């Protein structure tokens, strides 16, 4: 495989993106499929935002390009990337610039009801951010529903195990079907 492929896992806060991403990684490891994992939330996690970059898109792209460059130098061609809005059309150019024009984007939008997301957030947010995260999650769910492009695979997470959801995502990528293809170079 000479081009990069990225599984973009998007969705509102509390939908299970990070947990599912790590379970996808576990399933790919089990199938001996070479890959890397990046939690996109960490690519722009600085405060305050850089001057001229209020949404941190520039620093996120630079960090993604740097980290992916390191993985690609080791021979990796597949990436599991989690981030709320990564599945939207406006994110695609960032991945093409950071990973190469030929990158294949596999976009999956995880969904959950308000009740499910609120319950998960209440179990996760142990500090002062619960109320903010709950409001933001509902707002992002509406935004994603309105703006996710055609072709984005929607996967409901309510009442499902992370193992089941991850298996569905691995199937969507087709990566396990190709075996260990894309394995990094050795030596």
C-alpha cells in the first residue's frame, strides 16, 4: 500500500469515540494489521489559542502532520483518528495536507441519544466541566447531524457494547480483510 488510510471516528462528547478507537486498535492488533492511533483532541490542546488561530485548526494540523510524519517514516499507512468534527467535509483538506493527497478517508459518525451521552459524561467528568460538556455535546450532536456529508457511516452506540461497535468499524474499513497489509518496514 503506497497511500495512507485514516479511519475518522467522530461524534458528540459522551458517544464513546475514544473508547471505541482504542477497541478498534485492539481488534486490529489481534488481526496483525499495522496502524497508529491519534486522539485528535490532544492535537490542539493548548490555552490560550495561538494568535490568529482561535479554533486551534492550524496548530492541530501542524501537530497531526508532525506525528503522522513520524509514523509514516516507520512505514505505517493506516491511522485511527478520533475527534468530534473530524468527519465533516471541512476537516478533509487538513488530512490531505498532513497525510498526502491520496489519503483514503473512512468516516464514521458515532451517535447516541441525549440521555445516553449525559449518563456517560456524568461518569467521566469528575471535575467542573460536566455542565459545559453536556451543553456542548447536545450542540455538537445537532451540528454533526446537519452537516455530516453523504457517505459518512452512522453507527448508533446506545445499548451496544464497545466490542460490537469496534467490530462494525473494523468491517467498514476493510483493513482486517487485507491481513497485515500496510505493515511497517523493519530494520
